[in-house]
DNA sequence: TCAAAAGTGTTCAGGGTACACCCATGG
DNA sequence: CCATGGGTGTACCCTGAACACTTTTGA
C-alpha cells in the first residue's frame, strides 16, 4: 500500500468489550484481573489491541471469541475513548464494544483460563482506567435498544419461559412490570412463538417454553 | 510516559466531521473537494488527523474550529470506522463526529478558504471513502435525538419564530406536522420562551420571536 | 391439601392525532 | 381590499397502566 500520510502521528488502538450475560437471573458482566502492568491486579474489561490487516470490528470479535468461544453474537460498537491520559501506561485509543451472550452456551474452560469472572452489575466496584464509564455507556445502550429491538433473546437460551423473559426485562430496564400487560405485549409479537415444550424445573405446574424466530422480524416490523 | 505496549501496531487515527446546518430552510452539510491524493477532487467530509497530546474529541473540535471559527457547539461522536481498506490511501482508523451549527453565526471566510460548500442533504452525491455511511449514521443519530433532546436550537438563530422551528422539525424528521399540535407541544415546554420581539421579514402581520432558555432544561426535565 | 409458580380480561385515563377558521398588515 | 403567513380549541381514539383471581401439580 502506498504511503500518503507519512508525517502523521500513529497510535496504539485497543478494543474493550463489555460482555453482558445473565447469571442466575442477575445481569452480569465478564471481568478479569489484569495480569500485567499498568494497573496489574485491578478489575478490568476484556480487551486487546487492533492488529494490522484486521478491522477494528474484527479485533473485538477476536477478543470475544478467544474468551468465550462464541461467534456471530449480538455485538455493537458503543463509543471510542480517546483522552490522552486515559491509559495509565502509554497512550491507547480504545474502542468500546458491548456484547450479549447466553451464559449457558459459552465455553467455561476458556473463560477460566483467562481468569475471567462473571460479576453482578450491582457488585461492580470501581474499575481501572475509564472502564467504569465504558460499562455505563454500554448499559445505557442496552437499555435503549432493549425496548425497540429484539435484543433480549441474545441473553436467553434457545427455549425460554415468559417468566424468564419478563425477569430479564425487569433486570435490564430496572423496574418491575405487570405480568398480564407484559404477556399481552408478547402475544402481539409474532416472532415470539410458543412451543409444545414444557419447562418443569421452576414450578410443579410447568411453564410453556417459547422461542424467538428472528426470520419473521423483517417481515413484521420493517414491512 | 513509560513504554508498556511496545510491541503493538500503531495506526493513523483521523476524525471526520458531519457538519449540519440550515441553509435557506434546507438541511445541509459542509463538504469540500479533496485537494490532495488519494481521491483528489472527490467530495468529502471535513476531516483531520489526531495529534499527540490531543484527545480524539479535541481533534474533532479543532477541525470544526479551523473551518467555522465556532467553539462549544453541539458535537457528538457518532461511530468509529475501522475497516482495513476504508481509506484508499493508507490505513486510517477514523472517528466520525457530527456537529450542528447555526449557519448565520459561522465565519464564512474560513469556510471559503477551505473550499468548503454547503450542500443540501438531498443533493449529496456519492462521497469518497465510507463518508456516505458516516453521513447516514449521523443523520440517524440526529433524528433520534431530535425528538428527545433540545437539539433543534443549535441549528437556529438565537431568536426564531415557531414557523421556523416547525419547518426545521419537518425537514429533519422528514414529515409534515400539524401546526396546532406542534404549537401546543411548544407551549408545554417552559424552556421555549416567547419574547416581545416581532419578526416582520416573513409576513406582513409579523411573527413572535422565541428563544430557547437552556438553563431551565435541567430544572424541568431532569428533576 | 397446600405451597408455589403459571396463566388469564377488563376498565380507565391521558396523550396524541385529526381537523378549519379568524387575525393582522403592507402593498 | 386582498393576499399572505400568523395564530387559536375541540372531539375522538387508541395505547399504556392498573388491578385479582383461578389453575396445575409434586411433595
């Protein structure tokens, strides 16, 4: 590739991933304790550096895959953090991504081998660098999208009960909802399909299992 | 500053600004024709490169100031574009910002000296690089914020008529509105204050001029 | 038989939308 | 006196919120 912008400054560019999952009914994110300086030992987001011949998006996907073994997930760019002194080591411009994963499906061995842990959103202490701000931005983005896009299903198993779905909404939006109103809205959404399956783990009576049919989404909501 | 991440790849990081303004009632953006390779002569967004000892946000502000002479504007980060081949010259990771300015207040001499021109949104041909995508993302962001945040006033002069305000909404949202309903909503917003001033340029009768009092915003809408 | 979760309709209020006419003034 | 843009109120509908009881079944 020809050199056009030779005289320009160059920067290390990183990606940091806010990985949301549902751990026994609580919204949680994957954190690890840094294994090297700067800020060694501090809780921080899962991150990495962008490489040559790799787009920034691909770098984020790589970090996520290395950690969870998952691909093709809900993953969105949140914001780029570019303050001069944001990294206490050396200057790094970091692009923050957020991902939603189904905790049951990821590769626990990989996560453990990275010393990563699921931490309940409500128990997150101060993080290193500007990672607390990244978490806050990501959470705002999720909340905003949750009401208008079919985001919830990325966090749930393939088959789920309406109680699970409602609890997830309550946890993310941060307020309780009326069961009947919630189910009424679900019933109006043709993408959420009732199956013949029954889940008996949560109640004696058993609850119908539903699944989300994404292929109907365009048909019904984008005309 | 110590070197911690020595072995990492480094990248040129740019900023590109989608600068919106209202040109005789039409939503427009500032474009210029590139004066150097690559893509010399092609219409493109106003951009620049991030420098050492300058945050990414500051780089965007600098580009905007150089071009318009304006500071402290409505300016938001939109998205970071990081594909390997997005710049046909050399690899550049670019952070896109959008800004809203009041066309009457900016420094026309500066704009002309940069060979920049206001182009009606509806007349924008294909732009160089991924700039068309940047414009599209910025427009989506503006539309989304327009309904929930007091964004419109950044595009208007200090004193404006309700007809001007309504036309702006119609142009941005892309659909016409009922005059009475619109004015009803305005009347409910205590930040939009009627003044004693009358604008007689648009009608024989004259229209009341209003102004936006941002200092009341927190008081009424964030409690 | 009882505890624990699943499932099910109706009512009401407030917000948003549709709609048409008079006013003031300069030329 | 008339053309042009400025300004004003009401009726209706529909969406969103509140609300309580019955069903099922394993232990």
